[in-house]
């Protein structure tokens, strides 16, 4: 994909979303915090956005420590991009669903969730092809 095609893809992805409470487009690389979320949730969202700006993609990693399952956020360097653009707390214009992070270059939706998530919500995320980061 050349630079012009990538710019068009990013523009098209941006047009799919709006800011919550208005019809304004979301601002690129601008972290929006939601007071309805926990501090841990918002700090993890900021950590992921910082990694994206440095060209790292998030992925979930779980391991066991006795009977406790530890979830951590790990990152891998993007082979295609030096930096990745994102929007946060964006509302999908078609479905009305609010998303934590959308990676614009890959059109990837990222949701930061706690480890005790409702099965119905988990299935909805899987149906929508959402990258779930458990914390």
C-alpha cells in the first residue's frame, strides 16, 4: 500500500466514527478519557496509545501463577509502520457503539476490559472482530 492509499484508508476510517455527544469527527492521536471507566482502564488505554505512537502493536498475554491468571499487555514492533495513528472513545456512526481505541492504519478496534467480562459482551466483541486486551 503506497502513501496515498494509506492516507485514503485512514480518512475513510476516520469518517466512520464521531466524538461522543456530537457529530464532530474524532481527532487523530488525541486521547479522550471517560470518567465512567476506572483509573486502571484509562491508564492502560494511555499506555497502549503511547506504544502505538512508537510503532508497537498491543497483544494480550496470559500466564498462570498458581491458581491466579495474570493478564499483561505485551507489544510487538509493527513491521509496516514506524508510528501508528489512533482515535479513542470513538462512536461508530452506523452502530452507535463506543470503542476504546481504533488503530487507523489497520482499522483495528481495541477494547480494554477487565478479567471478569460478561459472556454476552465477549461474544459481541468476537462477532465485531475486536482485539480484546484484558487487564
